[in-house]
């Protein structure tokens, strides 16, 4: 497993944890931005991928998680879709 893939795997755990907070009824939007921003910074700082590639890799990982059949709660899926939209729209702080 490459360093970038390992970093993506690590940060997806954090993204999914924030999404699970949404299931509990907590507002996830203010928590998701810093998690995604830090994830992109960490993945791209590995020196293996550029920031744009880190965003793409992370967005693909979120899409993959959204495609899992075990997603049962609509708030979890909503939080993941929100993360995907933030990554696609380049809404992350620099």
C-alpha cells in the first residue's frame, strides 16, 4: 500500500466518524470542513501526489463509501454526499 493510499484510508476513518455524528443528530457541517482540509493537506504533503490529485483520490474514496450497500441511515449518506460536494466544488480552505 502506498503512502498516499494509507493516508487516504486513515482520513476516511475520520470522515466516516464525522458522518456517523450526523446520525446522532449533531450538525456535521462545521466538523467536516476541517477534517477534509486536513486530509487533503496531509495526503498532498506526502510529496507523492499534488493537492488536486489528493482531492480526487479522497473524493473517489468518499464515492466508494457511498456505494457500499451497508449504508442504512440517510443522515450518514447525506454527510458523505456533503463531503463529496465540498471536495468536488473546491470549497476547502487553502
